[in-house]
């Protein structure tokens, strides 16, 4: 499958966009922020469950530390991807949920997840072939 001329122009526009030492490149910034596994897992979980508390998220995301989850949630909240609601109860309760912006990002992550599922066997075969060639 060759890349179409339209896709080539889109790629060129991404690389020639308004990126400089003083201006942030939107594509690079967004990919760096949301392509880590913790952000993606958190967004997927909130998409699945709608609202979750901190400890519910922590137990659902296997291997994440309390600190890393706090950093991830703070970053997603700062960018408007999730909202944090504090309920003044005893004990206090905090719930996280996706915003409209977060839901639109979730749709993109789901497209990526579909691609990964559809191509996983081929990727595993390519890895196996590569290891044989390098052995």
C-alpha cells in the first residue's frame, strides 16, 4: 500500500507546521503527552467506566505506582482531557471522568486500538522474522 499524494501533503504539513524553538509543535506535543501507556490506559478505563475514583483507577491499571497515577491524572486534568470532582464528604471523595475533549481523544485511541488488534499477528510474525535474521 503506497501513501497517497493527499497523505504525503498532510505529512509534509505536519512537519513544516509552526514548529520552532519558541513555538510548540502541536503534533509532537500531543503525541509526547498522550502516547505513554499510563495516559492511554487511564483514558480507556474512564471511557469504559465513565467515572472512577483514584483507588479504582490504581487497581485497574496494573503496575502503576500511586505517584505515577497522580502525575498522569494531573497532566490529563491540566490539558482538559479529564475532570476531577471533589465531594466534601467524610471521608472526602474524588471522582475522575472524561471531558468532551477527552471523549474525542478516546475515539482516536480506540481507532489505534482497533488497528493494533487487526495487525497484532502480523507484527508478531515480523518480530519473529527479525529475531531469526539477527540471530
